[in-house]
């Protein structure tokens, strides 16, 4: 009997945290025993926001090591880098022509990310002469100081005259160029974060749909925050199948009952995130023992003294969930273990449990050298492409653009 296929992936940005492990990677390892598992490093998704090329390249390989150290077996699962299979980008264009603007505008993650990452550090409200100084400095006028008094103002204008002479133009023309530059920047600051976000950030749910549909995926392990994107994938598949003939499988979500969304240690109202501005909210997979202990001891708690699972006390419930998942104990055993104990003792035992849980993982990360890693990723990309190409040929043929 042919196994059902699962597809999932993670971006090679930031640092993966224990929430990623407990909510995704740990499940991936278990799922590879039962399903035909395809696990991707989605580096094309990463470039929807500005990335340093050298850092992105290194983090892509580091993430592959983390997959392997977590227990993903390249003999049982397919591990590859998204950009090594160009079919992802090709199907994205096709699906972009099937998707509707209204569908993408409803994606809540675009709104969240564009608000967070769409801003630019431009100060629009500077004093008049200081604005001229800043813009002039950006125009390669060196050795200037902001004109905070009459003497420095005179010195500043002398600098402008020197610059004008060097450029063979007048001071007024230099000043006008500065004013034009400032106006352009002010116009930029008046745009909403969404207007300043990249088109890729807006359309990346379509790329996500292509990732899934290329492989005729049956199940997609997702957290609650990704269910909306999976629904878009399903909608696009159904629309394409209706308009061009049955081509894609309709994927279903796979959402673990426990650990699908580990919360921040500092704010249990939001999930633990590798992009959190407060690193104390996340336990990163490569944090050392001392760092882990400090983060857990500083974790926020709720009012009351009992250590139990309680939806009205999200901070303690979150910490207890982490303990349950790293120890593999039942919920009842976890609660019984801390009956009559205080928060201090609870946090101490939790820190010890997390450190011991991550220790073997951290040791395995170091075992995969560059040559071994390259071989695994190349083999994975070859298998992934063999599946993706079959799907894409069928898509093109049904749309009338294939050979």
C-alpha cells in the first residue's frame, strides 16, 4: 500500500527555538515512519524580507543540519533546499494567475509582517538646518557638523559653497538637490507599511501553495497560524481542478494536539517566535545550559500558586506543556509531580529537563560535515524534482502551454 505524502518546510532565518522543535521537527521525525515525508528548507520564502546573501547561504546549510540532528533520516525522508527545485517558482507563477487579489488581501500574516518589517528608519521631523546637514552628508559632503548655532551655521554654508564649487554648480542648486532628496524621503515615510512591503511578501502564500501542490501532498503539518495559508492552497487546487481538469490532490492539515503552538516565555498571549524582538521569550535550540536556565527562571507566571493546566492561566500552562513534551510524561503525571511545589522549584526542574532534552540534539548538529551535507541535499533535490517535474508537465499541458 502506497504511503500518504506529507510536505513541510521552514525558513532559514533567525534561530530555531524549542517551540519549532516541539511543534514541528519532533513531529516530522515521527511522521517519517508512517508517511512519504518531504521536508524543505524554504529559502525562497526567506527573501520576501531583506537578507544578507552570505548569512542566508550559511543559515540554509545550518538549518539542514538541524533537520538531520533532530532525527530526520535522509533514507526515510526527502530533505532539500527549495531553490534547488526551480519548479517551485514556475508553479507559483501559474497559481498567481489563478489566485484572486481579494484572497491574498485577507491573509493576516501579510498584515502582521508588513506592519513589523515595512517600516524604514527615516526621521522625517528634523529641524530645518539639521535636515539639510543630514541630506548634505548623504551627498558626500564631508567634515560637516550640524548647524546648532550661528557660527556652525556659517561654517555649514561654507561647506555647501565648497561643495558647489567642486561640482561646478551654485549653492542654490546644491540646496535644491538636498530639498528634493528630503521631500522624496518624506513621501516615503508617509506611505503605509503595507505599501512599502515587497510584492513577494504579499504573494508568498501562493509560493507556499506551489510548495504543497507540486508534490501531490496529502497532509501538511501546520500550526494554527498557518491554517489560513493551507486553506488558500486547497482553494487554488480546487479552482484549478475545476477549470482545467483534475490535477492536484487537495491537501489536509495535520495539527498535533499538543505542542502545535508553544508560547513566548515573556508573553504567553503570543507564540514563541524566532523573530521576537525580545530573545528572552524564546529558548533557542543551540542555547547553552546557563542561558536556558536564566530564560526559564525569568519566564512570566500567573497569579495563584497551583501548577496545573488551566486555560485561564496561560503562562503556567505553557511552561507545563513544555515540561510535558520534553519529558514525554502524561499531563496527569506532570501535574502530580509538581503538587505542593512552588514556582521556583518548578522552574528549576523545567530548566534541567530542557537542558537534558537538547543536549544530545546539540551534539548531533556537529556531526554533519559540509561534504556529507552537500551529498544529502543533492540527493534530496533530485528526488524532489522527479516528483515536481511530473506535476508541472501535467499543469502546463492542461493549460495549453506545454509541449
